[in-house]
C-alpha cells in the first residue's frame, strides 16, 4: 500500500474529535512522535499542540516554512483557497449530508421517501424499456 | 361611661358616621394599672345593650295519627324525626395527615412543550397505532383531542393520551379552526349500559359492547374536518404524510431520530 498523504509542514488536516471537531488546521511543526503544532487561522482554531491521533490528513498542502507565524499561515491558506477547495470536496459534502440526515424531521423523512420512490420508479421504467428492447433484438 | 352612651346613640353600625372621621379602633377597656383593665372578661363579652331574642317557630316534632286496618280506632303518636337505627363504631373514619392530596378533577394538567394545537402526533397505542394525526386541544382531564382527519387516515375525533404519542415538529396552523364547545370529556366517555336488576343468568352479556356511531359524532367530525382539510392541502405533501403510517426498519433507532 502506497501512502499518498504525509504529515509534513503545511499539510492541512481535519480535526476528527475534541473541542475543535470538524475544523481544518495546518500542521506548522512537529513537536514529538505524537503531537504537532497546529494552526487554523481561517477556521478559528488557535495555534496549539494537537495529537496526531485526532488529525486526519487531507489532500491539501500549503506552502509555509516550519514554525511560521500565524500571519503567514493565514496568508498561505488564503492564497491556496483551502476553504473553498474543502467545501467542494466530496469529503466535506458527505459530512454535510450526514448532518442534514441527522436533523431530518419525520415529515422530511417522508418527503425523502416519496422522492426516492419516484426516482426509482423512473429509473426502473427506463431500465425495463432498455431490457425489452434488447430482448426483442435477440428474438 | 361616655363611651357606652356614644354607642347607644350611633346605633346602626357606622353608616351614619361615615361623614365623621372614621374612629380608630381601640380597646374599650380602660387601663387601671399596667396589665389590669377596668372590666373583666365576661363584662367585656356581654353586650352593652340587651338584644331581644326572637323565638323561632319550630316545626312539629310529633304527629298524631289515627289507626286504621286491624286495630281500628284510637290514635297513636308518631315521631317525625326518628333516631338513627345504626351507629357506626367510629363517627368519622380517622384520616392520617395528608397535605395537598387533591381529587382527580382538581389535578394540575400538564402539556409537553413540544405539543401545541396543530402539531402532528404519532399515535403509539390503540387501534390507530402508527398513524399520524393532528392535535386540536387538550381536554379537561388532560387527554388530547385529536383528529385524523377522518378522510385521510380513518381516525375520527378522538381522545389520545399524551404519554402514548410522539410529538413531531410538523405543525399545521390551526388558529382559524373553531372547535365545537360540545367536545368535552363527557362527550367522549364510554357509555356503560349495565342494569344490575338483570337476572343471574345473563351476567356476562353486556348490551353495548359494540360502539354505535351517532349522527352527532358525524356532524361534529364534518364540522372540524371541513375546516382542517383545506389547511392541510395548502402544505405540500402533508396530505400524503398524514395518510402514511410510522414504522421502524433496519438501522432506524428511535433515540437517534429527530421527530
């Protein structure tokens, strides 16, 4: 298995649990085997040490020298438009969808069910049309 | 005793005295020495002017009746108010000290915050379990008045218990719906038609086991539903929602659901 995402200076990580759950941070420096100095100026995370265990690496890297000041981290972050890229990624979209699903009311669930039913009906209909056509060719 | 004279003059209470300044009430027992008054307790209690007691006319206590039948002739004196024929061992059964125990009719009725008029409820028990229903109002006993509406899910105007309903966040605006005042708990109460004078052979054969639909119920149902249905039709898909039933399936956990 080849690893594609590495812990490096400037790697943008997603905080998986803890008080900053759900936020993006940039790894600014490595403290020791378990902790990183982390900063998220554009996502509201103060510069601090976070354990690697709670970080999940993303695909994005920003160009920042190690132990760079928050001002420069912010600059690099905005230059790379990390927030915008993150919103468009399917990871973020899946999180959003999960949140929406969790706050669905009973009425919403009913509406989703009827919408799915309609959609599946259309799909099945199209499928049977194609299958019938194929069967007719084979005869 | 100048004070006694004053009292005789101003006979009938203070009605005439209202023009004068209202006299501050003080003790009418002058102090001789600190702690000792002029008049004794009984002297203070007795009225200054004697009141004539009216003698009330008493109802007759005995009646003289003539005897007919076998021992004809002669009279007997019959008491009108007889002594009781039975004395219980305790006059009033002794009650232990209790505080604030009220009868059911005076209990405080609570209503969950999530339930308000127009809320869609999911019934959990009874023959209509799983059905989604519109809440109208809370009745005097605390039960909830609820309707299907009948045309959508065959739930008539009915009472439901708060504890056995799930309140959803879906609400219909019911402020314009007028609910007839005749819909109370006594209207919905089950009728018992048991006559204890029946002969012993038919103890278990109760007459009204089956529910009889009355014209009044139909009329009330129509009155309420005719106001409700157009409101429901305004909200998209609400009609279908009320027609469907609630059920759990794989992966659906009630404690995780937001209703």
